[in-house]
C-alpha cells in the first residue's frame, strides 16, 4: 500500500503553472516535476515565473545563505 495516493483529478480553485507546456492549468494535470503551484488564483499562477525569479533573487542576495564565504578560515 502506498503512503501517498496520487491525485489524478484536480480540485476546483487550485491553479498550477506547467513548465512543460508553459501554460496555466486548473488542477494538477501534469506531473509534479513539471509544475509550480498550487496557487490560489489563476492570476497568481500566470505570474509563476516572475514569482520564481523574485524568490531566486532574494535567495541569491540573502546574506544568511552566503555567510560562510564572508568568514575567514580563523572563524571556523
């Protein structure tokens, strides 16, 4: 018996952005590896790539993730 059941039908109101087809879908039509979401609205899903870009930029410039490079060998 599987621990997690694969959901084959999406819930109304769940929106995803499919990376393979480059389109917004209601419900999980494509495999999880090919999509971002769920988003609460279609509009949010349409902005998925921009949201991802913004989050990546935040992560790349967050000093908490890059503090080891700023420390010298004597700080370890």
